[in-house]
């Protein structure tokens, strides 16, 4: 029997407050809030009758987040077009029927850089850039605001530590914020700065390799050679090589 004064334990699918676990996970997921801009990402306390001094025109920058989703699709399209031009059209056919060591080496480096590029891009998109510290810091910062470099964000209604800036697109404060990149639909901050730099490095190396790999066909084209006849390329494949080279 259960004693009258004892509390009834919650089921396994509920947390201590009686809220279903899946709802609490979705509600607290910063990635979910960032990838779906219809959800509010900050709890701002606005005055009932805003004056001209209280109006923040930068809040309209949040619409740029919608452009970021198109940039992700554009990134996937560029990667797909490059993969088709390099692997299926240019260097892949050189492996069969006669094996080419140069083609094998180019494709090996290409796939290695492509995996690293995609991994760093995914981490830059999904990794939280770095939220401000917890409420323990808020209480200490509010007390020591006048004697330290820590400030207070009027938009987030919370303390702002040093080197923390408010993003007008994400509508939140980010630690060591560098900028908001629409290509990754995320701010570049303390926690994902490394992945963003790796993404830029691997992109530079990959594009350099692709340009060097497609230069022979590019030179043949401007030299007067008809690649659609000599290499039996379709107009679509030739267009893919031309666009990727540029």
C-alpha cells in the first residue's frame, strides 16, 4: 500500500513536472527553434505602448532566416552538380575499362574533401553557436554591471557577458559572435566557429581541386575541340562541366 503522505511517482514517459518527455525535448531544442523560424526563439518583454525609442527596426532582419533555407538547397545543388561533372562525366569513365592511376588519385582526394566539407558544414548548421551563461551569471552580472564590462541586453531581458552580442536575425544573444551566416542558417559564435573555419578551408581546397581537374576539358573547349563529339558528351554533361569550371 501507498502511504497517504507519499507522492505518486510520474510515469517513465513524463518528467518531474508531469510534462511528456518528447514535448519537453522539442520545446528546449535550440536546433528545432532555429531551423523552424515560425517558433519564437526569445522571450522578449515589450512595453504595451512602444515609443519611437523602443522600436527596434533590426527585428525585421529575422526574415533573412528564410533566405538561409534556400541557401542550404543551393549548397546541395552546387555539390550535386560538381559531383556529377567530376565523377560521372570527367574522371569516373577513365577508371573503366582501362584503369587510370591519375583518375583514381583525383577521385580519392575529391571524395575525401567532400566528406570533410559536408561534415564541417553540417556541424556549423546544427551546432549551437553558444548561448549566454545561466541565471547564476545573470544575478551576478546585474549586481556588478556598473563595475565590470558585463552589460544587460534590453532585447533579451537578460545579462550580457563580455564579448557577447545580440543577433538581430536569430533574436538572441550569442557568445563571441562573429556574424550571422545565411549559408549555414546560424550565427558563427564560440561553439561553432571552428567548424565554420574548417568549412571555409575544405571549400577552398575542394574548389581548387575541381578547377584543376576540369582545366583540361576547359582548355580543349576554348581551343576549338568539340567535346560533344570527341568524348561523346551530351549537351547536359557539357553544360555541367562548363558551369562547374566557372
